[in-house]
């Protein structure tokens, strides 16, 4: 398997990206909370390999405030 430069060496497969995301949620309280549907969709696209984490962050920053807020 050749490494994709879009993802770190420990985030090459969907399973590895899921583990990375789970670890980030443990370490970063702001992504631990319940996510808005738009944020959930971006996380799913990251897990599928469609977006890098940097792209997810940029997309979240560009969402209208009502869509970016976490679900309560």
C-alpha cells in the first residue's frame, strides 16, 4: 500500500482515520460534544477519505453559524 500524502502515516485507511478522530475527541473537548448534522457530514467525509482534517476545519470555519453549532 502506498501512502497518501493527504493523510498522515497513521491515517491511511478509514479505520485508522476513525481511531485518529476518536483520539482527537478524547483530547479536544470542542469536538467531543454532540455535532451538528453539517459537522457530522464533514467528519464522515474525512473518515471516507474525501477530505483531509485541514479541509474539514476550513469547511467548518466557513459554515453559517446556525449550521456550525453543535446539536443540543
